[in-house]
C-alpha cells in the first residue's frame, strides 16, 4: 500500500501533473519528478488499440480506500 502522506512531492488540489515519456527510450534508467525509472528494453508495439490496468489501495494518513482499479486505453497509429 502506498501512503500518500509519505510522498516526496505533495499533490496540489486542482493542479494537473503530466509526465511525458517516449515509448522507445534507450536509457537504462533516468530520474524525473523525484522518482527513478528503469527501462524495460522491449520492442515497440505494432499499430493497434491497447490498454493497461492496475489495482491499488491508497492510504491518506488514517483513511484507506478500497482497492481501486485504473484502466488506461490507448491507441498506436
């Protein structure tokens, strides 16, 4: 479980955060927004419609959410 209160960068109300990452990145690792990322060294996906999905339970101090599922639909042209 991820405790939002322990995040290195507090989230601001009514503000949009955008992280743009190239689909194909030859770097093994890089830092952005107080986090470190590691490349997967995978081939690019062919054109088509895809989705990615994850479930997580968040903690805001003593408040805990149910298990939430996030699904992101995307298309490669």
